[in-house]
C-alpha cells in the first residue's frame, strides 16, 4: 500500500479511464467521453468524477477525491478508551448505595403492634 499521497507520486499509481457521463446535458454530455474513473492500482480504490463537461477538470477532481480517500485510509485510528468501571469503583458505589438505603430506612416511622 502506497502511503504517499503527493500528486506526482500518486499519478504513477493511478489508472484513468474515460467514459460517457450519465444524467442531463443532452448532446454535450452524450457525445464526448468526459467522465473520468481513477483507480489506485495498489489498493484498488476507484473514484468517479462526472460533474464537469471538461475531461481535464473531471480528472483533477477524481485525483483530489482519490487523495482524500487515501488520506482517510492512512489515518491512524485512535485507541479505544476503556469505559468499564474497575472493581474498586463498583464496590465504592455499592457501599454508598447501602449507606443511602440505610439512611432512608431510618427516616421511616416505627409502627408499634
């Protein structure tokens, strides 16, 4: 996997394909192959750009999107923060609950039979 996402280095690892873009635009869109698919060969990631009528602008846009995808893939994940309470904190919490329950029990009226 290539970690380098510099444009010049990235161009060596990318294969571009042109195709006809779908959607509205009529003859402007259907006659010329302006849509671009950029495939990063080492990873197999493919992105498509069809927004513009210019193949050159679509190529730049596809390359930008590919760079963003590779940057996201290369980001280091944050380690998971443990959220389970440890034994001593559980025991402290239960002890406080017992004390609170005892305090409330002592507030009750004494009923004589």
